């Protein structure tokens, strides 16, 4: 059971990193890019907390 939680956390973290990388590649201005990155980070943190059953 502990290994499955660790694998799930790792996969979630890798998906967050991939989405942040793809956001960097988008042809949008800097301010909009920062807003999108913050939204992705917040969603990522919430999903990690839900996966850990903290929230």
C-alpha cells in the first residue's frame, strides 16, 4: 500500500512538471504565463493533498 501511494505521488509530480514545461513553451506574454503557472501549481498541490487524503 505504501508503494502505491509513493508511485501515485511521483506520477502526479511528473505530470505537474510536464504541464509547467508545456506552459513555458506556449507563445503567450509573461504575465499570462505566470498566472497559468500559478494555477497549475495550485491544482497540483490540491491534487497531491487529495491523493494523500489530507484534504
